[in-house]
């Protein structure tokens, strides 16, 4: 049984308010350019209140990563993978592309990538709350369907999810639609056909 990533939805209302105020600050100014003072101001709380919930900027950013990752994970993976592989994998691929292709989320991923060289633990936290459990869920599903005759379900799951994320990175984040366009429908159809023969 795969457990969902930890979420910060049970944080007190004030802590949630702080995280909501922090997100636009980080997206606009980057990690280094964002101050705790500015976050307090944007969130509409005192500095004392801010520090009573988050002792430093890294801890606040880590809570924000956990919250955003868990929310996105649930939107994509909360529906059980059950049924015939052709349908399940097609629907899952559509869901991944639809839910991950959100401007705010993509901007946040951009920020994480930018910070990953200096603070790898923050990007690893994101992976632990999204990619790691996602690969485990899909690997289990593929392993249960012996008719697919898959030698390494984990590698297949990584290829499946990785192809979809690569599509979003090249088409949306790197503005590849103009120079190397491909429709999501075409990608999904051919990706699924590589697994379900």
C-alpha cells in the first residue's frame, strides 16, 4: 500500500496564510531575493507571528514545497489505478499533462531548479513528495499486470512519467512549441502503445 506524501493542509490557519503570502514573493523575487520581512508584510502578519510558525526562510520554503507537492500529487495520483492498462495509462497521462501544466506550478518548479545547485535538499524534498511515490504507484500497477510482459516495471514507470514531464519542460518551460511542436494526444497515444502492445 502506497501512502500519500505528507501535507501541510493541517497547519493552523495563520501558517496557511503565511504560505499563501510567501508563494508570490518567492515566484517574483526568487529564493535569495525574498525576505522574511516581505513575506510577513504580504501575508498580513507580524514578524513575531511569522517566526512563531517558521523559524527561518529555509523552513518556510520547505513547508511550501511540501504543501505544493502534496497538493499536485493528490490531483494526479489520488484516483486508484484500476482497470484495463490502455485506458488507465491514457487517462493517467492526460491527467499528468493537465494538472502539471499550470503556470504557477511551472514557475515554482523553475524556482526549485534554479535553487537546486545551492540547496539540493530542497529539490530532493520535492522529488520525495511527488516523483518517488508516483513512480512507486505506477510500478506496482505495471507489476500487477503480467499480460504486459514488462521486465522492469520501475524503469517503465520512470520512462512513462519522465516522457510526460520532458514534454512539459520542452513545450512549456523552454518554449519549444514554436520550434519542435508535438500534440499531447500524439505523444500519449504513442507512449501508451510502447507499453500496451
